[in-house]
């Protein structure tokens, strides 16, 4: 059972970006120090609240200071990039990390990014994503000449190749044939999960999904595996959760329900964003519930795992029994303003040191 950190990341828009970059960097270093296995960092181009435009630039800034933790893109929004750029940059980063690199891909989830890159149409966006990963994998599988014809991109490199000088060769990754690839999912019964499982990619379920949505992802994962004759073990399925751990249940509840707390801000922000996009069903435990009757406290109760270490362990074991056998738990990274940093680092420390050993024992998966 792998333990990871998943950061969009998300911060109040008025906070200085240089301050939040440093905060997130220190959090990655701390995760490495206390035994987290991996960290995933998101990509957003047009939002000061979600300020990391290039997860690889950010991760490269901490790479040499880490010792063992794997560093992943969570995710590269493939419709927004030329696939040659992605293929070359991922290959470079994988060599720099000597195999400690994870490649998360997705269509993107921020509406303003979709608008600025002209991919607001869902079918068009998903089509570009799958064409992009196909081109990237093709590039990594061969030497020049390259002649890859797609609907959205063409890769042609034939006339300027000089083999003796290495000119014309798009680099291949350090990990062969390529780094582990995972796709994100947040929609109920997401078709992306089935596609990922069919293609042999991993799946990362978002932390702002209620329990029934997480369980629906396992069903789609099973469908995808069975469609290609794979055994659906869940070994490449990661599930993200907001996790708050304190000495007592009451103290944890006070922290998570505090309107000045980072978890409260997180769900308040996401709820407003999804309401504007008319996509609130993804967060509601009952998709038929009217938006006007939904309270932030209700969202928190349905999607945040909080309590003492013993309570959080019991909740995680029950949650996994209900939704399916995921083999990766990703703790969602929160903003660290005020007391939130102290509270979050305590949660990280208790999760890694007190909860995960028992959770791994309970699930029977120590690695």
C-alpha cells in the first residue's frame, strides 16, 4: 500500500505565489523525510488559486533535496500541449530523477484553462488527450525518422536527421519502455477509468468524490481490465482523500470544520467553482439533492477522513471495504496559512507513522 501526497495545489488567491511555492516545496521535503512514497503535483495555467503552471519545473526544484520519494505530474493536461514537447520533457525529467518519476495525464479540469486552449468541448478534449498519449508512446518506441499522422497533431522529422551526431532523435525515458502512467478521474462512473484500465494505465480517483463515486470507479476499472483479459487487482488504482488527524476526534472535527481552516476553504472553493460550471453532481453524496440545500459542512463530512489516529484507521479500513481494493492512498495537500501548516504537518506525521503501518497490516499489503 503506497502512501502519497496529492497537491493541486490550492491556496487563497491573495497569497503571494512565491510564498506558496516555498510552502509546497517544504511540504514535499517533509513528506520525503517522514516516509511518504510519492507526491503528485497538478498543472493549471490560468488560476492564481491553483498557481503551479508546470509541475515538472516545480518538482525539479526539490528533486535533488529528496532521497527516496517518487515525483509525479498530477497531471499534465495533454490537450494543452504539443505531444513532442511533453515526450521530450518527460524523458528529460525521468533521466534527471533516475526512475523516480511518475507520469500523470488527464484532459485538464479547470474551465479557464479549457477556454484559453479552446478545448471546452468534452469530446474534443478527450479525443486530443488520447491522440496525444498515443503519439508520445509512439515517439518513445522508435528512432527517427518520425512520421506520425494524427487528427490534431502531425509529427514529421525525416530530412534533418544526422545519426552520427544524434541530431533528430527525440529522447526516450530512463524507465523503459516508459514511466508508470496514470490517469485522473472524478466523474461518477467515469469512462476515463475504463479507458485507463483497458490501456494498462493506472487510475487516480480525486479526493473531492463522495464514496459512491469512488466505488463507481472500481466498477469501471473492473470493466476495463476484463475487456482486455487483465485481472482487476487494484494494484495501479490510487484514491485521494482529505485527511485530518489530531489527538482526539473532537479536536480533529474542530479543525476540519473551522471556517478559517484550509479544508473548509478547499471545499468552499471547489463547490463554488463546480456550481459555476454546473457540475456539482461530482461532489454530492446524493446527486439528486438540490444545490441550494447543500452545506459545506455536509460536503466535508462526506469526503474528509478525520479523527484520532485510531478513528482514522477504522474509517480508512471501512472506506476501502466499501469502495474497492485500491493500493495507493493519496493525502490531499492543503493550504498552510496560519495554524493550517501545523495542523497539516501533524496529520502527515501521524498518517505516515501511526496509521499507515496498521492500515497496511489490515489490508495485507506492505508495499
